[in-house]
C-alpha cells in the first residue's frame, strides 16, 4: 500500500513527535475556550482525573484502527451515531439499551445493503461538550451563558455557570455508561440467535412498507439459515463490537485522560485487534483513554490552533469535520499535520456540507485528498449542514434533506471513483419528534409532541431505521 506505515510513534521506533506533549495545545490559540473561575478547583479535578484508570485500552483502540483501515480500503462500512449532546441524565438503562439496539439493527440492514461488515461507533459515554455559535443566549428576555454541555454547565438557566466539578462527574458518567454497554453486550443484547423486533407498522406508504418488509425478510431468512447450519463456530452471532466516541472539545479533560502506554503486543494474527503484518510494535505511545475514537468539530479545526495540536499526538483513530468553510489547502495541510505517516484509515473525514452544497464541494475535496496520497475514511454527516428553523423558531431538520445529502454523497463518491465509507448521524432510540418527515410523515406542527433535545434535533428510532433501509436499498441498486 502506497505510503503506508504502521509503526507507532513509540520511543523505540523513533520519535516523530518530539515536540509534542499532552499539554502542548496550551501554547496555541484556541477556539471555544473554557475559563474556570477558580483555577485551583479545576486543577484539583484534573489531578483527580489523571489518577483514575483508563476507560478504554490501547488494545481496543488498535482493534478499531484495524477495522477503520478496512473501511478506508472499502472492505467494511462505518456506522456512527448517537445524541448531539449527551446528558448525564441519559446514563440510564432504558436510554442506553434502546440506542445499542437501534445501532445494531441499523447495522444489520447496512450489512445486508453493502454486503460487507459494519463497524459500529456510538456517540456515547462521553459526548458531553458542545461548541456553541454564541457564548450567550436570550432566555425569557434575559441574557445568560449558553449551554455548553453537561461537562461544563447545566441546561437549566440557573446552572449555566461553568463548574469544574463536572469534569469528574463526566468521567464517572462515561464509566457507568460504558460499563453498562459492555455488560449488556457480553450478556447477549446483540445476540442474533434471538429474534429481533422489526416494527414496520408506522410506514404509511404501501410501496415503502413492501420494500422494507422484503429487506427484513431477507435478513431474517439469512440469520435463520446461518443458525440452522451452525455457522457460528466462533460465537460471532452472540456478540458485536461497539466502540465509543465524542468530540474532543474540552482539551483539559482530554489531556487528563491521555496516557503514555505500551502499544499492544503483536500477537497471533487471528486476534483481530493486533495491527496487521510483520511490524513488531514496540515502545509506547500517547493514547486518549476517554474514548476509542475522537473527532475535531467544524469550529475548532484551524491548522495552527490548539485542537489540531492536541490531536496530532494521539494514537487513537480520529475524525475531522469537513464543511463549506474547509478550504482544499486546509484539508490537505490538516491531514499532513495529524497523520504525517499517511497511515491508512487513521483519519475519518466527516463531511457535512448541506444538501445544496455537497455537489459543488465534495468532488474537489475528494480530488485534493487523492492527490495528497492520504487514504482516509470518507464519512457523510448529513445532519449538520441541514439544520433549519420552523416559522415558529424551532430548530429542526427535514428527513428529505438528510437523505438527499446522503444519497448525493453516495453518488458523488461513485462518480469520482471513490466510495462512501460510512455515515455519522444524530439519533436516539426514543420516539422523539425533533426532525420532520420520514415514514410517519411528521410535520413542523408535530414537533412539539416530544421535542426533547438540548442541542441539535435527532432522528428518532423509526427515522433512523428508515435511513438505513434507504441507504441499503441504494447500495443494492
Ligand atoms: C456535532 O457533531 O454535534 C457538531 C457540533 O458538528 P459540527 O462540528 O460539524 O458543527
Ligand atoms: Mn450536533
């Protein structure tokens, strides 16, 4: 593979990051800065975080990196989804169960559609920090600080002061969420020996209903066949991998959970978590142990700023949001900075242009990346470029616009001799009414029924499943 190097940035393999430290971001200008009123209290919280054990391990991080390498090479598909702003309150069994089940069910449909394995990453167990377009907002005629996510302040208007004690609370809520995810997965929540519930009764359009039913029948029949012939020698039908992710926005938190750790040993190649090939991985590297995958938001990806500085030093697979304001020069410069060795699949480019802009912008970004020699995962986030306000001022997104950007991305990649590697969605397993459209036919007027998001509007369970059906349908042709 051209320009591919699997060696880590470990001491025995030559330091490529001699001038990098988990704290070197502090020497750079920063967007979305956070100022703690009492630095002593914040310092104590950060010191406590530094002592707490990692939430994820280098072994798991490399297992995901291997899978994302497959995605970048067209051998697998990536499904990433969850809340826009995860609240500490969502650390609750029902909310977690419904999200795991939804991601699993969507991934089955996508496996059917693309005929390849699906890598699942939840926006969960740490998605607590939000970038905001304005530091202040008006509530009941009063100017108050904007809600910046549970790791910084609270949504109720009287809790908008930045509170450093939330740093440690974020860690423990991440840990509890992740523990429950791991426990449920090892207890068989994703066990395909059990029949899945596919509720399609809400689909009003008869043609759609027939189409989706056919897909479900096909999946159910395949699973039945596999069980019958005993095609589960490795127990693969019993369990799945589900990785965690969040936006790496609050760098003080990310720094505190960044650890210099031994690279995983190069074991038998049948262990899929081990980096491929004969490279002996020795030495140590810096791992962000708060999540398997972290991404850089659209507002914080300036090449000479703090967030890029932090991200260039960690071993985790990372995402970069790419939008209408990303120049071709910035894009390739960013890739060179965060991935100087051009490791395949190390970087996921999460494109979020909006349905009206994707045709103009995506082809030039694909061409520039190809020219640069980087091999990335191309992931479409059809949510963030398609936010609109209803006439009564409710923030929403239309299902049709979301699907339009996604199908344009699929088509454009094909036309450019590239391929779409994955999707990035804001969704919830609950029956909320935050996005319009979809097979239930939600209108602007219906949004009040269960509008529960504290940040961006999410697809509900039925809309999310429908999107999976539509993508699978278009992949199959
Ligand atoms: C998000 O993913 O919730 C987000 C803020 O996206 P973006 O950085 O692309 O605006
Ligand atoms: Mn969002």
